[in-house]
C-alpha cells in the first residue's frame, strides 16, 4: 500500500461532527481536548453542538483541523507511514501537522488567528462563491476575464476537479458571471454555503495579517511529502505557499493527480465529510482505492481494512 492522506477543508463542517468519535475513541478525545485547551474554549460545546457557531469561519477552521488530526492520531497505531498528504485549503495545515512540519499546538494557534483574519475579511468584503460544473474550464476563465476587464470583481477560486471550478467575488459581480455563463450554455451552477469570497484578492487583508503572524514561525523538515493545492505540486517554500493560499486559487485536482502519478495507490480522507473522497473518483478514477473516515462507523471500517493489509 502506498498511502495518500486527504485532509478536509472548510465547508465540510456540520453540527455533531466527530461527536461519536469523541465518545468512543480515546486518542481522538485526547486530541480534541488538547485543542480546546489551546483555543481557550471547549470545541464540543462551542462549535460541534452549536448550529450558529459551526457556520463561522473563526470557529470552523480550528474545529476541522482538530478533527482531521484527531482521526490521524487515532489510526497511527495501525496505519503505515503515508507516502504523502494533501489537504484542501485549510486542510493543508492538517497535512503539514501529519508530516511534522508544524506541531499540533502550533498549527492550532495559527489557525485560530487565521480563521479570525478570514472571518473579518469576509465580513468587510461580503461576497459569494459558486461551483461551475463544466469540463470547459477555459470558457469559464475567458468569461471571467471579460467581466474583470469591465471592472467586475469575480475570480477563479477552486479547481476542485477537472469538471468543477468554483468562482468567487463580490455578490453582484458573481451574479453577473452566473448570467454570462448561463448564456454561454453552462447549465449547472451551485452557490456554496460559505461566509466569504475565499481564495480571491478580496481576502488580501487576511493575507497581510497572516504575513505578520507567520513572520517568526519555525517550520520543521517534512517526514514525508506534502502536496500543496496552492501550487498543484509538492510543498517547497512552506511559508510563502501558506500566504499565497489566502488570495490565490486552489488546484486540488492538479495536486491529487500529481500525487497519484508519483505512486500513491490508496487514498483516505480524514475530516467531517467525504467531499475529497468524491472528488478523487472524478480526478483519478475508480482504480485508485478510496476510503474515508468521517465518523465512528467509517473509522472502524478503515481500521479493519488497515489490519487486513
């Protein structure tokens, strides 16, 4: 088995996420409790079981990082060393923790601040994000370029698969893009439940704050490869990439394809949802083995699979 771990990003959160793992898996509970101590509030009551807080960037980012890391730690006794990890946006921090580039406490403190910066940037620059379902991504980019030339603030934000490109920006300008893309023949566009136009230049204030925040942060050598969805390649300059990530598009599809091209044959997603598990089938096909750990049931299934290897 050449294992690749996928770490969930923001948008995967939901009320009750990880509650059954917290109740039944000691290593997971220890991780969540450790994260709560760092944050200064109880993750389970403040976020996991609170329908309003679970929607807020400043709360969801630390909670997802804690959940993904908790699952990773809970399987560490039986799981082979991964060949590589890859996270979607926020999930890059979970991937870097797994590869020992960041300590868990260090990452939690950074993400507590990053989430607050992005929450504020989203509040100051309200907007929306829409998933455009089409294989003709060149058409989407050409349409956005025309709108930008006319002064519209709408941008490519997430290359999730080779037939799903998320766009984001100022609400009215994204609406103009929706109309133009519909006129161009694209039939399926889905608005996403997010609190800001992430991975666009509208997040520049958050990037500026994070630049100051990360100025003196140490980064350790990687225990194994970590692929970045900001570049679509293996991480090289970690700090620069994490700063670019705030305002730049993500290239999850390209990064996952590169990871599989380099030999990974089994993928497991850790986090609140199976979004990346689903993306993977569309990107690399059904020949690559795919698993997910999103709750206690899937945790048990993956433990059994790993024990049988």
